[in-house]
C-alpha cells in the first residue's frame, strides 16, 4: 500500500512523461554500470599492462648493462637500444645515492603500481619520480656503488590517457541516442 502511494505521488501523471521515464531510466542505469564497472576494469588492465611492460623494459636495460663490460662503448650500445628501440631517455650518472622519491597525490596509484612491477622485475635499488615538469616518468636504478642508470619515458607509457575521452564519448553517445528516442517517442505516444 505505501509503495503504491509513494509511486503515485512521485510518478509522472501523463503517458508521455511515464514513457520517457520508462525509456530513460534503464539507459542511465546501464551507462552507470558500464562506466563504473567495465571501463574501470578495462583501464585497470591497460594500466597493468603498461606498468608491467615498462618494468620489463627497465629490467632488460639493467641486465644488458650487468652483462656488458661496463665501458663507455657498452653504455653507448645500451643507450642506442634504449633510445632507438624502446623510445626511452637513457643516461648514466656518477652518484652514490638515489634521489628521494616525491609522491604525487594525483598519480599515487600509478606510482604504486609501477613501483610494485619494478620491484618484481629488478633486483637493484631504484626510485621512480613520476613527474619531471614535462610529464615524464623518471626511473633511477643503482647499477653499481657509484653509478645510477637514469631512464626517462613519457607518462603515456605508464598510464592510460584515454579515460576522459572515453567517458566523454560514452556520455555524448547517450545524450544523442536519448534525444533521438525522445523525438521519435513524442510522435508515437499520444493520449487515447
């Protein structure tokens, strides 16, 4: 009884508005479900693949350095692999200490994910500086007591950047389809 009274009090009175409510409610709920579950899972998977790939590429360069004779010529070969094949900035620095990590609050999840993948792939100490002014991710790996390998990659290699565009596309598609549905429904639903 109470549910029926509540429904009668708040439900639209005319047929056209009821038909709109019947049509719009499932579409909005479906869009929320898609945005909340499927898109989040997809972006999480993409971020995992990107982070794992970047960690594996970093580990490859460190292993190449460990297996080399550590001469300037060997460093040049590794630098060529990093820049030409992996599209990473590469430098070797003379330093005994790694730089201190700066946590970026917006990118904390990405930093944690990349750090966990690097910890699985590397046996050497490392730090990740998520932003270097220009939107780069900078990875420092201590390859010797007095040498640090510095790898720089674009932030797009560590995170999915399509999130706002994908959500905007979904919202615009929903609005367009709902507007078309309302136009067609207006001509079809008339009081008897």
